[in-house]
């Protein structure tokens, strides 16, 4: 993946990344149609990085279909076991790597709330992802109750600190962080530009307290009901380096329109 655009304004440049989380959706036929649609438009977005995360069963087919086009493929989840072995139903990081994944989502709120993944489990997954040659996309975010109780920063810091303690701040050189307020995921309710920027600046600050240079280089994605009509304003925030897109990543025109918003901003930063 390229990092051609200097979002940070400093020597360690961050480029935009737009990632699609297909969740548990699709079929061989619908995935093929979706990839065809993406392939038709991706050449219009040369200044950004694009990633899609299909269900695990389809990773290999999607990767092959994409071929040499500039769309990276990532997993949505992985085992927290360090070594492959007798873990029925699980996927080791090396297997994702083997079928051409470059990234993997770690700690998505649906994994945390529906499958009981706690901070320690998420931290283990982050570590084994990197050990297996993958770039973890660490998802963090507060629930509505936590936001209303003024706990947002406490939750974000706790979720980040668990990973920093397990992996070390140096590990963030090869990681992406996605801020996904749980109340905005799949609800149609998006964080305001001010809320997104404040949370992203806070996250970068927590990383900077450990290493300012690394903090400045980490790509921070916003996720939560991003659509073609709100992407540009969210992505123009100083500390927002792209998006993690759920529902709107399932339709090629909508996802490409979101990518185009990042492309326009990236091209203006390059100019
Ligand atoms: C997500 O699942 O990561 C997500 C952000 O979903 P949506 O865009 O549908 O809110």
C-alpha cells in the first residue's frame, strides 16, 4: 500500500485509507459483482489506499479476483492463539497472510459485544496479527451509555492502553486505529465532525504520550455510518485519515464515492 499523501504535514506522512467491512454479508456471486464494480472505479483513486474485508470464506476468491488492482484485502477476525493447532473453527494469522491478506480487523465492537472479546483478548489478537505478518486495524470506541456518562476518553484510553501494554508503542508503526463510536455503527447516526475530531485528537494524544513521532504516523480511521454524503466532512478533520465503512461498503458506487471524497482531499494535500 502506498502512503503518498502527507496528511500529517510532517516527515512521517500518513495517507488516506478507506476500508470496507463487509461483515457477514454476500455470496460468491454478489461478491464477484461487488468486486467488478470496485475494479471499474478504483483507478480514479490513485492517491489513497483502499482495503476490503470480506467474510473469511471468500477471502481467497476476492483476492484472486482483485488480482493486481490496488485494493488490499483483510480479514475481519483471527484467532488469538500464537500457534496453529487444535482450535476447531479458528483462523490463524498465518492463514490470512497465506491467502494474501495484508490487514485484519481486531476488536470490532460487534466482536467485543456479541462474542465477549475483552481488552486482553483484543490485545492478544493485535500481537498475533503482527507476528503473522498482518497489519491490525484496531477498533476502539465507546457505547452511547459511556458517552452520556462522560466516559468516552476513559474508555478509549483503556482500550488503547491494553494494546500498548501488550504490544509496545513501537508496534503501532505497523498498525491502524479505527475510532468507531458504538452508537454510530449501523445506526445511521454519525458522530459530528467536532465529536470525531475530538476523539481522534484524544487517541493521537494517548499514543503521543508514549511516542510522539509514532503517534504522528499512525492512521486513524473514523467508522460509524459513513456514507457518500458525509465522508468528505469527516475525512477533512485534521486527525481523521480515512474511514472504516460497514453498510456503505456493500454497494460499489457508494463505496467508490466515499473513496472519491478521500481522493479529492488527498490530491489537494499533494498539490
Ligand atoms: C463497521 O461495521 O465498522 C461500521 C462502521 O459499520 P457502518 O458503516 O454500517 O456503521
